[in-house]
């Protein structure tokens, strides 16, 4: 649609033509120049803005599931989020990643072709150290993975790729599978250098270590489902009912979820002076009696009442009643 000029713009243009500052030919040339757009045939944009936005939504969901997985397995604070989604040539992507790095080549059955998940070595070594029981600190000097480290990290990568299925379920049923781990980007050639790819850059923070993770998906990999990468298709499938198989998977995950359970023996209030005077052997009197039922907490919420005792050689508590819903702990 042609641009509509305001009355002020029309008056300014007529005044310029009348004064001779602008000729009719110059006005036509300026209008023609404004309609010309620069286009680089070496970098054809094959992904529309709507498709880029849909991919961002997909991998925002993926980041949430990945955050949950790492938080539970690494036992530390994990923050994972999408930084950007861009389209560029495969050659530009390869030049942008460091050497050495951790490059995971994967497939997305039933789609043909390969994708790349590149993980910054700082993040990779932090994950490995946490799995080995360490503090999760990145090494001062980046080195190659040992055979044991590579074996452990392969299992982690496979679990990360398993989350692709859930992230893509509103678009297509895909199954990501790890094919190869490489450290030198110059040895990886999954498509031609000029082939367009979409690059999803993900920011990762595991404990005190920060780094980037890049997911590279070539256009030829996504071409069979490219028409489904739209907001309309996404939201039309979001509200569909879950299949019995999906409900069973969800139920199994909930049953295996670990939740903290604690018993509140009682409360008391001490002054700072009394706290400083405490010695070994002193007795602190609580507000509960020895024969009184105790509160059992699920997380921070009182859920049951029970009586303490022993079970074999260990301490235990017997549940005798369930508290009503909505009971909260006082701030005290």
C-alpha cells in the first residue's frame, strides 16, 4: 500500500517544488529509491518472522524443561533462557563458535538431516564436575574430555535431547538422537557452507558458571514441517487433549518427583544473651509436650500430624491425622 502523506508533509513538498529546492524529477527519484530494498542473494532469508517467533516459543519451553532437569540432577541453582533466534549461513555459524568446544551432532527422526547442539566448554565441565560430586567450577584451561568424562557427558546430552520431544510436540512428533561428539568445529560439515540455518542461542548459568549453548537447525532439516512453524498452528494444537500415553508419562514423572518431608518438634524464643550463654548439656524447652502430636511438613506446608518413635534402629514418625487444606505456617 502506498504511503499516505500528512497535510503538513504535502504543504512542505509543494513549498519546496514552488521554491525550486526540489524538482519533480528529484522527487520521483527519491520515491523510487525509498522502494528499493537491499537483498543479498548469498544469504536468502528462508525463515519468516512468524516462523522465527514460533521457534523461539518452542525453545523457551525447552529451556524451562532443561532448567527443571538440571536443577534436580545437579542440586544447584540453574538458569537457562533463550537469548536470540537468528538465521544465517552455516559458514557464519561455524566461524562464530570457539575452538575447542563441545559439538553434539544429532538427528530428529523422522526428519532427514542433522542438527548441532554446541555447548560452551565451561558449561560442559561444570556439569561434569557437579555429576562427579564437585563444586561445579570451570577449569582454568580448556582441555579435551577424557574417555570417562565423554561417557558421562554423552548420557547427559542424550537426556537433554530427549526434552526435544516435549518441546516440539505441538508442531511435530520428533525423536532427537545423539550421533557424534566433536570438539573441533572445522571437522563438522553437515550442510553446504552457504546453506541457511536457524541459530537458537541459549544462555546458561549453572551455579556460578555462565556460558552459551547454540542449537543449529539447517533449513533442509526443517523444510518438511516449515509450514507448521506458525503461531496459528501452534495455538491450534496447544489446547488439544492429552493422550493416555502422555498422561501416564506425566503421572510417572510426578510419582518419582522428590519432595522434602520434615517434622516440627516445637518452637521456642530465646534472647541473644540466652543464645550466647548456651553450653553443652543445656536443655531448651519447646512449646510442645512430649506426648503431643507433631506437625509433619511437606516442603513448607503443614500436611499431617504424627507421633514420634523408632522404626527398627532408626527414628520415625507415625501419621495419625491429615490437616485441612490451606493450612500455612506462621511467619514466626
